[in-house]
């Protein structure tokens, strides 16, 4: 069985950072927690499921006293537009999902 880690092209870094996430161009956002990140994407946990292939906007909540971000955060984007690559249920009570996203390329 091939693990998700074997498909990654870049390293991932463990993080515990509060984020806001929403479907792109939707006014409603959900609080979530980033659990790892890399140059190409991020995994986060949310109480909201996201559809595969959809575009999501992710924003790191700055200034939180609970934020635990490693010193090496050069690749962690503070605001990102990304594509949902996978979404899986990780608990039923409370309802929680783990979502993996791949950042869209920046063309500037």
C-alpha cells in the first residue's frame, strides 16, 4: 500500500496553527487547525468537509496566543488559494475532517 507521504515531492513540517478556511468566493468561513505544511500544500482539520477538486481560501489566524509555529516557516503561506486533493472523516462526535490541499501556482 502506498502512503500519502510517498507521493509528496517536498518535505512536510508539523505545525499547530489556527486557520480560517472557506470555499473560494464564499462569505462563510470555518475555523480549523493546520497540522502540517510544505512548499506545495497543507493538511488541516476542520468541522466542515470540503469537496474534492474545489478551490479553498486559507488564512492563518495571526496573533493567537495558542499558535505554535516552528521557526522554519518560510514555506508556510499566511494566505493561500488551494485545491482540495482529499478529505476524510476522522471523528463523528464531534464531527471532524482532515483535508489535504495543494496550493495553486503563483503566476506573478
